[in-house]
């Protein structure tokens, strides 16, 4: 059984938390939370909390486009 990796391409850090139907490392999780807060404050947290995993994938995909991986 292989260990899942961060869904951000090129990231080899250990998985920390779910992001939609995928998983991300701790560094990217923190970045994702900050991005959500800037995007819509507490309203975005409440909205995200009520979404299905499929709906969350759309949000994660939008955020993923803004992420750059540094080797």
C-alpha cells in the first residue's frame, strides 16, 4: 500500500489534512486556510463547512491554481 502524497504537483511532503476528495500536506493546508480567510472571511468558512466533498473540490481546484511549489 502506497502512502498518499500532497495533491499539489511536485510536493513530496507527508499528507496532513483532507482537501475536498484529495489530501494536502501541513504547509499547503495552512496556506489553503489563509487563502479561504482572505477570500471570504468567516462566511467562507461556514460555506465550505456545509459543502459536499465534490463541491469542495471546485474550491480546492481554484486555490490550487494560485499555488507554486518551490523545490
